[in-house]
C-alpha cells in the first residue's frame, strides 16, 4: 500500500510540474503577443490603415489582443468569430461546396473567409484563421494543431498551413496562442515591407 501512495505522490508532483510549465509557457506567449499586437496597432496607426479578422479556432483571440491596445479603435474595423460552418457560409460567404469538398480547415476556406471579411469591412489588411485546436477533431490528414491562415493586403492574397503539434503533444491554448503569434508576426512583416 505504501508503494501505491509513493507512486501517487510522485505522479501528483509530475502533474503539478507539467501544469506549472504550461502556465509559464502560456504566460510567455501572452506577453509576446501583447508586444506583437502593440507593434501591429502602432504600424497600422502610422499608416492610417485598418484591419479586420475572421476567426474560427482562435475564438476571438486576435480581436481581443488588438482591442487591448490603446488606439485600436482607430484601426480595428471588424472581427467575426465564425466557429460554425453555417456562420462561415451565411456571414462570410464561404461557398457550401468548398466546405463540403475541402472541409472547414482548408486553404480554400481560409481564403474565402478573408474575402468575406474584406467585403464586409473594406479593411486594408484582412486576416483569417481556421484550424483544429483539439483535443479532438483531428484526422490523419489534418491532425490536431493543423491551422490554415490567410491574409489579404493590397493586391496580395495568400494562405499558409501551420502544423503546430508536430514536435509532440500541445494543448488547445498553446495552439491558439501559437496561431495568434504567427498571424501578428506575418502582419507586422507585411506592414514593415510597406514602410521600407
């Protein structure tokens, strides 16, 4: 019985250690994201530009981070959290055929989402995110951590596939935070190219 108690105590210590490491990791991401969002808002302000977001797996995180920065009301045009296929279709205009043929987590749908948010907002830069944050919903072709992002800026329109869990297990929160980090880094890069 004592061996069982020792194993339980050791297991509990490991769980607490893992929880602590996760919290520290999430806090580091969050601090970095606050800095990135602030940089993006400042760049948008300096260029008198507007941004709009169409989010699925990030569940409004991009909008939250942007609007937490002072001055965001001068640059943030619109944010739609389109978690369901129905909203992707009815609000953003994603064709049902794309959703059926490629699935909600696809490059095609991500691009249709930015086109929809651009049509609704007329923002200068539009961003969309659709993915599988887990812990369920993954498939062999699209495992948990598969995320498609799309960007529209000027005449440029492109999408990017992210595989955020290839190096082992990762949590739903970390997937959302990593996705937001990639989005803000990409937007910052696009805006910096404009300045140069």
